[in-house]
C-alpha cells in the first residue's frame, strides 16, 4: 500500500447515496465450485450500515463488498447489473494467485529443506 497526501478533492462526479453490492461465497467441499449469493443494497445510510447487514447475514460465508460506481435502478433478478464495482472489502475466492513451487536443489543433488 502506498499513502500520498493530497489536497481537497474536486470530483468529476459524486453519488450521494450509492448502491452497494454484497457477495457471499460458499462451497460445501474443496472439490466443489464456489456458489455465489449476490445482493444489492439500495438506500443504505453509509458503509457502516452495509457492513452490519453483511455481517448479520454472512453465516460463515466468504464475504465481498463493493460500492457501485454508477447509479442504476433496481430491476428484476434476471437482469444483470452493469454498474462499475469498486471493491471495499474481501476478495473473490475464484481469483487464485498463480504461483509455481520450484524446489531448490543443492549442487550435490539433495533438496534444500528450510
């Protein structure tokens, strides 16, 4: 994380009462895919209210919270929301960092054990 001091903001756009997206991720076993329950919270007073609601409904599930970057009215369940999302908390468990494990081998051919 990098912290930089700044002057007062003059935003191009401001949304006084943004909508928030809450994602609850759950999987029943390591062999199964993650299931997503997604909710839009419209008319929340502030992010604190959103956090409280999410914690009350998490039931041990992996949590992700976003603020929607565009104003978009509520619509039917089967109509996908297209607003830009700005992540405030959590992560998508499907986004696994790609890492490779490469064993270190000493010159005499014996693996190094830390």
